[in-house]
């Protein structure tokens, strides 16, 4: 989740007060980490986590490496990360801010295990937000959709997830992003499904079409790298039209601008079963299997393959 507005910070503070947190409960320790040239100011409650802080530092380092590899560089030179604890295990929640410098707030269970942290998607999702400039609340679908889509692809490219499993997850979840009755287009329909999975579907359609038009030479990743470099990421604010234009220029097409024009004010109907067949993603019982003879199978595989110039993810 990404929110650059002051009212979000106020709401966060108010929620802590309502929940009855005391200043003692929020007491934290800080340490400065230098992770591949990125200065990370980490605040956490050391004694709260049953397995100590080392697994948390390894999780942050690994996640930062995954995002840096996808974008060709990490989209912030300095980052503050605040980790609060909760009962039980797992990674519970994250929120990213950029208005006053890159900040990610996370809630992690006190009993979190190394396996849970290795398999976590939340931190990569939140770090991905840092690479896109603030495009405004009307276009939150682009911010959240990109984070949903890039998280799976970036982790697969880095070897943190199996590509076939990522495709299976997308095939199961992407229908949530399809327009329903009364839909007014992505800019005007702010339901959970359309914001997160409708935005992710936009990214998938753009990625496939860019690769189709460029004979699979480049894809959405190249466009997003260009936007991150030119904008400086979430610490800046850009109109969505500028984001899409810069991305299109980087890949030599008009795919992003054309797709946005078709989907911003009206529902764009997508035949997902046909798309999955073309990509060679076929139902197989309770899961899916990959068909390498499908017409777009090479595009499917290229999306999940790291570019030759990607940085090592440090896994």
C-alpha cells in the first residue's frame, strides 16, 4: 500500500492511539545499514522478535536486492524502514511513503520465522512503490497494480520464486481485476479488485503487447526502468501521462499510452482464458502447467527471465 499524503500519517498515528499503544510500546532501537550503496535507517524493537534481528536484516537485504535487480538500481539512495511487532508470526502489513523521503512502515509477527521471511511478498511489493513517481489518488491502480505485478516477476527473476508458480497465482487471481457491471474505467472505479488486480492486468497486457511489437526484445521492465531513472521514483510527483510517455519512449512503442486511453474512462474487456492459452498457461487439476508450444510461450518465458544487465539479487 502506498500513500504519499499527510493525512495518511495522521491516520496512522491516530490508529495507534485508539489501539492503546503507549510510548513505551513504541520505543525502538535504530541501526544504519549500507546495502549495496543504499543507506537504510532501520528502526525496530530488538527484544520483541523471538529469533532476533538477524533474520529481519537478511530479509531487508534480500528484498532490496530483488528490487534493485529488477530496476537495474534501487530506486532510492536512502531509505527509512520502521518495523513494528505484532502477535504470532508472519509479515502482516506494509505502507510506503515518499513525500518527505523514502519510508516503509512494516508490521511483523514476533514469532516470524526465516522461512516466512524468505517467502514474504510484502516488502518487495512495498519497495516497488518507491520506483514510481506519485501519480495521484485517481491513478492509484497504477501504483498498486505495478507493485502486484512486479513483485511476482522480480522474485521469479531473482530465483526467490518459481516462475510457473507465479503464473499459476496470476491465472487464479487476475480475474479479480476484470470490470464488473457499472465499471467506469480504471481512473473511476476504485474497488479493491480493480485497484490491485485491474492495475496488475493492465501491466500484464502492456508487457505482452510491448514484447509482441518489439519481437520480444524488450518489455514493460525496460519502460519501468526508464521511468524510475528519469523521475527519481516516489519522492517526485508526475502526471500519469508523463509516466506513460517516458515508458513508451524507452521501448519505442505507444503501448502504454494506447492501453491507458482505452481503459481509463471505460471498462476494457479482456478474454483472459484466450490470453492464458496464447501464453501457454493451462489448467491442470487444481493448478496450472506451462505449454512451451503455445504461440506466446517465448514471451511468457522472457517476462520471467532476468535481463543480462540485472544486478545480482544477493540471495
